[in-house]
C-alpha cells in the first residue's frame, strides 16, 4: 500500500506520524515517522493488499514535539474475483473510507489493449459482473477519484485516486 498525503505548513510541521489499524478494531499503532523534508508518501512494506484492506491515520508533529489529533481514517479497497456462470467474472470489493465516494470505476486489463474502463458505478455499489471474450491474462482494478484531487508536492505522478489491489 502506498499512502499519499498533502503536507501542512512546513513552518509549523516538522514531521508526520503514520498509524495503521492493529488487530483490534479502532486501535492504531505507529508504523512510521516521516520528516517534513521527505516526500509525502509512504510505502507500507508489511501490508499485503492482495489479502485484505487496511486502515491508516496520520498526525502532524511540530518543533516542540506536540502531536496533532489523528486524521480521519482512510481504508483501502480490497477486490476479490470469482468465476461466475457461463464464464462470467464476478468482481466484489469493499468500500473505500476517508473521502466521499460518489463513483467506483471498474477497469480491465488485456495484454493486447492495456487498461480499459468497463463501467462507472454509483458509490453505493460494490459488485460488478464482466463477460470478457477470453479468460486468459485478465487483470481487474477498482478506483475511486478524490473529489478535490490530491497534491502531495514534489512527488509527481497521478495521485488523484485510490486503487484496489490488481
């Protein structure tokens, strides 16, 4: 999982603490302290997005060591896939948490054509059934766009959406 955030005022904030939900619901453990001079992203080396979703919270620290309150939690999207009737592919995912979700985008990858958007679904749905022409070399991904975008500073790249496992 790659966690990306927008930086606060660098004249006040000196670093960020990143917390991940423990094995107890609602209990968060510190997993990293990221100095303000570093990029505003963190790759969690322990969490495996292929097996489940994960929740994270962030705090800011000032030069006196005072820590802000925790941010709202952000939970990743976990996608599961199973074979349906007549060669259909059933996609099932859990809701993203942390920003309002109005639309989920369903993407499919074929090696010959790359990524295509199959459907855009209302944010209250978490299933989709695809009927591909072949079952060979298929990949799927669910995305949700941040309504205001995300501008993490010098990081570059597209960080305006959250993506499920592939």
